[in-house]
């Protein structure tokens, strides 16, 4: 594998026009300074996929897929960066530099290749064993559970005999270190050679997005030991990133723009057999950022079919909220009488399961249901607790219109049919919720590690004086919009940088994503670091978080339309500053109140800053 430098990469990029490359996959139509088509990464009826030749990037306003010509090929063809580079070099007829690999690179390359090969062979070996005399017990278990032979073959299920049989089968092909690194064997405790990790278990191969085996799950049928055992963390296998069944489900997930999330191996396989081929499972129910991202890339609607108990658990809810925050329409499917999907489909059939999918409730409604007291058993205390808890749930809803609709619905339920109580309840929820929103209070699911306030505890009520400074919700939102606009303006008008630096200091942005883009762009905007090609593609290279990258292309695809960028920027700066001041004001008030309640003297520095801010704020309002 030859080594490629930046210059080679830039040459490949320059000779592969993004519009031409993408046109091979998507029918693009010219609209002004860009091309628009149906997104190849999610299913849609009206085009929201934009390709901008000036910036040589693409952005989908539907699923947020974004990037340059390299990432397009990586995402579309499931290639590594290296493979995409080679592909595009070939396409443009650029000869690959024939630089020999260093011994170190050669060793790393071979080791990786061997690790994948060992896992693939292990999967074949286990699969073969299942259909042999040794695997009789495993096979009859799977058939008894209702799987057909075809399904067993499709998922390449297997049987681990254990006691070193796998090791003996593979040791002629691979060094023991390789087999140990991918989690297939372990040294014996007495130091005499190696033994298999999996022993008398039904084996479920776990693959990555492109179908390569990266690890295994094993289910024990009898005897001691945990019911399920997964491959431990290895260089190829990380539980945080894995979704079982993804390789089999990805096509349907994209086509239907829907994913069904379940809890276990059998809960993936049985629905697949019944025709629900968009089902995947995380290993563990608390979704990680990586998993959310992968799911979001394939589908927008996510139906969660977890066990009723686990679905309600805080860790799970936090994971689901994360999924919601990445832009998924998350719905919770409730299976009657505590069954899991596997069992439910076996008992009631696919049609009944399809009906459950249709009746899945939006995540926010599911969370509201959990915190509202049941009709008839609501004491005033319970109602007050519910009010605070519900305000926290609603503060997580990003869409204002939707949020108001929920407030109305909740007030209706809490009023118990009393029309006179409803307006007051609405007001009370609004007030608590707005306070949380103004603070930028996100993810109101209690985090046991660093949360000062419990889930049901009411938010401390503000004093009379404080009410005077109550800002509308829109201040936080307005400031956020202003941050975004200012960043857009900066990327198009580097000359504004000096003003932003002078007026807002080194961290002008409160949204960490905005700040990340700003930090990466600053040396380029200032001209301190020269760069080849275009600002956007250069920035895409410098940013690592895909979410931030997507945000960047979204902004670049939707520039601020203005004839006077200076004035526009000044307005944004003013809004950002106002918001900053209001947060600082609140912070100072808290400090002053804390000092007062512990009968300490207020630090004059704090007091002076407070008074100055109050004056300034009053002046700017009048
Ligand atoms: Zn899309």
C-alpha cells in the first residue's frame, strides 16, 4: 500500500468534480449555483440533497448527510478513506505513487488483514459445527425457537464446541497472538498453551456495516455461566459502536427510512424471518453517540421495542433522548403482557406486530405518561411534582409549536376536566419550562453523576424582583440563531474576524459545535495558515466530529443573504451579548442569593458587576 501525501490527495480531489462523481449515483438538476436531487442516503419524495460545485461539497437537508467527494464515496460505497482515494485516483487516471510500505506499516497492515480473516474463518467453523454431530444440541434449540434453516444460514449462526477445538482448527493458519487479539482464544491458566473463549454456546456472528465479522455473541444452553457472552473489546470490536443485524438491515432501513430497535439477538432474527428486515439491536440498552449517529445515517424514524421495564429506565431514556436530539423521530412500541418481540411474533404472528409498530407512541409522549399521576390519585403534592417533571420533559422538545401543543395536552390531563384549572396549569408549566429553556437546560433526564436536582424536585421559584428580568424563551433561541448567522457571515467574509474577536473575545459561541468550527476556521480566516483548495473542504478535513461537519456543510449550503454583512454581523453580536449578559445576570443573582442565605457578605466585585448589568439591561430595554 503506497503512502499518500496531502498534495496527492488535493490532486485527486481537483480532478474529480463532485457533481460528476455524484451524478453517477443521483439524478441531479441544476438550480442556480447548485445541483439538487433525491438523497441517496435516505428515502424521500422531494429532493433535499444539494451539491454545491463552488464549494465542492454536498449536504442533505433531510438526513444531514454531508461532506466532500471522498466522504461521498465512503458513505455510499462503505469504503475507508484510503479505498475511496484509490478509487477516485483510478477514476481520474492518476497513477498511484508506488512508495514501498515501511516495515512497521507492512506489519500493521498484515495484522489487520489476518484479524479479519481469522474472525471470518471462525464464523465459518462455528457455522459448520452447528450442522455437525457436535452441534446437534444447538441446532435443535434454534429450530425449537422457531427459526428456519434458511434464517440460520442467513445469519450464519453457529455452535462453539469449546475446549480448544477452534484453536486447533485455526492454529495452522494464524499466530496465537492474532487469535487472542480478536478475542477467540485465551492462554490456559496453567501456562500450557491456549483454550477457546466460547465453550458450548450457540454463536451469533456480529458484523460491521459492510458485513465483515468483528466479534461474536454466544448463548449458553445449560450449565454455569452468564446466559449471553460477547467478545470482549478488541481492536476491531467495540460494544459502543456495534448494532447487531445492521448489515442485514441497512438496505430496508434506508428504503423505509425506519429502524426498529430491539434488545437481543433473537429479537433481531425472529422479526427478520417474519419480514421485518429493518430490525437491529445495540449490545446493551443505553445507546451511545456512535450508535445514534449510525442509526441516523440510515433512517429517520426509530421504533424502540425494548422490554417495558428497560425502556423506562433512566439510562435507556437518556440514550433514546440522544437519538431524538440527533434528529430521529423516536417512538416507543409497547408490547402487551411484558413479552419481547421474538416471543410476541411467535405467539401472535407478524400482522399483530405490524399493528404494534403503527401504534408506537412518540418518545416525548411516553416520557410524559411516565411522570403524570394517574387520574383520580393525584394529590396536590403529586400534581406539583408532576408539573415540575413534565416541564423538564417538555424543555427537551425543540420544536416550539409542538411544545405548545404538548403543554396544552398536559394541562388538559392535569386539570381533570376542570376548564377553570386549565389556564393556570398551562401558565405554571410554561413558567417552569421557560426557565429551564432560558438556562439552555438540555437533557433534563437526571444524570446521577452530576445533577444537583432530582428528577421530581421543583425548580427553585424566582423572587419577585427577578420576575422583572424574565426574558422570553426566544432570547436563548434568538441568540442561538444569531450565533449560527454570525458564523456563516464569518466564513464568507473573513474581514469580520477582527470585529468578532474584539467584541466577543476568544469564545464567542456558547454552542460547542459553533465554537469548534470557529476554532478550526480562525487561523485560516486570519490567513495565518495558508491552505490549498477551498475553505469549506479544508475545514471538513480539520474537523473530526461528523455532526459538526454536517453542521458546517449545512451552513455553507444556506448562506446568509445580505447586502450589508457588517451590519448583519453587528446585529448578531448584539444578540449574542445580550444573551450572555442575561445568563451572567442569573449567575450573579444566584451567587448573591447564596451569600444572603448563608448570612455572608456579598463580594463587592460581584455586587458591582450585578448592578452594572442591571442598569445596562434596563437601559437597553427602554
Ligand atoms: Zn438525505
